C-alpha cells in the first residue's frame, strides 16, 4: 500500500512539474501558518487584469431584507380597505365567491324594493277606494323603507370587495405585500421607499413607495403586512416572489464596505476576499457579510479600512490557489 501511495504522489508531482517544462511558473503558492500567499509575476498579473480597491469605512443606511409577494388591489386609490389579489387559486376563488354572494344580495334587495313599491301603490289605491285602511298603507311603506335600507347595506358590502375578479378596469396597479415580524416594525421606517428586486442573479433594484393597504396580519406567524406600490409599467405577475429591502432609521455606526464582486464563497458557505499584502502578493482572508446594499457589501468582520482587496480577477486567484484554474 505504501509503494502504491508513493507512486501516485510522485506521478502527481511530476505532472505538475511537466505542465510547463523549461519555463518558470507564472504563480507561486506559499503557505505561511494558516495563511496562503499567492505571488504572481508581473506579466501574469497583467494577463489577469487584476483590480484592487481600498476597503472603506463609512455610514450606510440601515435596512432589513424581506420576502415580498406581488398583489393587485381591486379598488380605486384612496380606499381605506382595499382587497388585494395574489397569485394563488384559492385566494382567487374565495374572493370571487364573496363577490358573487354580495352581487346576489344586491339583486335580492332590488327585487324586494320593486315588490314593496307595488305593495305601497296597491295599498294606496285600496285606501282611496275606501276599502282599505291607513295601517295597511303605513305597513307597506315600512316594508319599502326596510328594502331600501337592505339595498344600501348590500351595495356597501359589495363595494368593500372591490372590482370583479378577472375584469380589468383600465391599467392594473401592482403592489408588493411584505409580511414583517411584529417585533421588528419599530426598527423599520414605514414612510421610506423600499428597494425591490427580482430573485435573478442580475436583477436591478427598483424603488417602491409605501401605500396604505388593508390592515392584514397573520396571528399564527405573528406578522403584519406592509404594502408598497410597484413602479408604473411593471411586468411582475400576481403571486411572484421578490426581495424587498426596507430602510431602518438612520444609524450613526460606521461599517466596513467593499464591492460585492470581491466576495468569494467556498463550498461550505464561507466568505473570503483576497487582500494585497505586498507587491504582486495576495492573501486570502475570511470575512463576514452583514448585508448587500446595491453593489456594495457591508461587512461585520473583515480587513481594516484602507486595505486593498481584489475585485476583478479574484476568481482566478481562487483557482490558482486550489489548482482549479486553467
């Protein structure tokens, strides 16, 4: 077994040496304790087109990232209670059933009014012919008043349920519904615009203004719903999930900031950057990203301010260190 292992090791070493026979290696990997230093030659560094930027320390607005769902309001602007429609079939069917039932009550009240009017007219004619009583006329008029009150109630109930499901009235407005843990609402700014983006890797953030939606909440998850107006012309569909970043009140704390494209992830989820420690020398150091703001990464821990980290070419350095590059 030892002989076989020795042969494999010698073969691997000879393969690495023979990869570029007669020429010096463009990069050298040196392990110093727990740190790995990648030293490049000048021409190799130029071919990789490495770019380094300094680590900054500045104030950034606090924010929290939530998951949002695209919904459509079914009533006009300014409504205090605006029913919204998401993308689930159960939600559509439940709202449609409530609307049909409310339409039926409106129709029933109208029929009762017509019948009450006929009863009043008939009672009045009988009274004029001296064959009836004033009491009969009063009872008929009372029935008419009750029917009119029932119609007003039915119309108000139907109006609360919004426009009919499936019938577009002009251009649709789109909202984002965000479920927020009730214990975090005091840490967020309810009047500030939120930054929204789809879940794609190259998604561009957009601004969404807060709107007064229905006071919905979920007692089982202890969350309350906040609503935001999507930009005009949005192509997002009802029920689509998006990322919503809600600002927090201004914080006086300063944080370490680096471009997010400088961050590398290993197979275990660890986060790293390459720091330029000397001319043509780069050391991989562990960091911890607190959140992403636009194209920048806000760090919890990382290199000190002023240190130079690699942005363009960091992936190639990673491949050079672990011999996974070309």
